[in-house]
């Protein structure tokens, strides 16, 4: 078979989801209005600015002769594939996104999507997490996805409740110390 008719795998497959975990079957893609706006802004930036710049660079590099040893051309084509893959991913995620405003729970006690929860573990160490969508959670900012084990354990609990958290080291009890939601018009998260 001619090499022209084989698909080379360079590690960037069509189904790559940008490094994010897939949504569990039968669940919704909850996202805050701010998270939705960030993903949409990224998509528009890729479509309107970055992709046209890379296309122009590839076009310029292609005119410079031998493409097999043309670094600008090869890098540009690779970058173009990365951009197109990210555009497809963002488009799919935004199409299935269910925008949920956590401020509707402002002043309420039960833990739902968008809550910022302060809790203590069995050793007395206190932590605070904000429960957000899978596409917007950032562990470096103490944000967890609503499908994470800690969020699953906390959902529907109230201030003062003790819940069980399954960890690799076994079951641990954690106590909910406080629950807060953003005020209307305020962004979710710390």
C-alpha cells in the first residue's frame, strides 16, 4: 500500500478532548455563565484571530519552496491542526453546555453547583473548595468539578453535616463548616 494512503499518527487524534476528562454518561455539562463566556471568548479568539494568522504564516511558508524541510511550514501545519482540534472541542462542549447561575442559591444552606464550601477533615485541617463545571474547574484555585469525589460527597449537605468521602486511603469523614454562593451579578469562585 502506498504511504500516501495511510494515516500517520502524530499523537494528536481527532477525539482529543483538550486534556479534560470526558463527561460521565447520562450527565449534563453544567457551567457557570462566567465559565461559558470564557470558553466562548476562547473559541472566538481562535476563529477570528489566531487561526487566520497561522493560515497566513503557512501560506507564506508554502511559497518558500521545499515544504519537507521548511520548519515554518511544518510547525504552522501542526499548529493549525491543534487550533482546529481545540475549535471542534470547544464547539462541542458549548453546544451541550447547560448554563447554571449559582447566584440563584445565594443565602441558602444546601450545597449545590456553584457553592463555595469550607470543610474540615478528620485531622481538623480546614479546606475551601468551589464546585464548578468540568470545563472551568481549576484545582490550583481550589475549584473542583461537580463530578469530583469531594463534590459528590458534599452535594446536598448542609452546614454542620458530616459526610463520608471515599479516598484511595479509605473512607474519611469531613464536616461542612460553611456554605456560600455568589451574590447575583458576582462571579463564582474565590
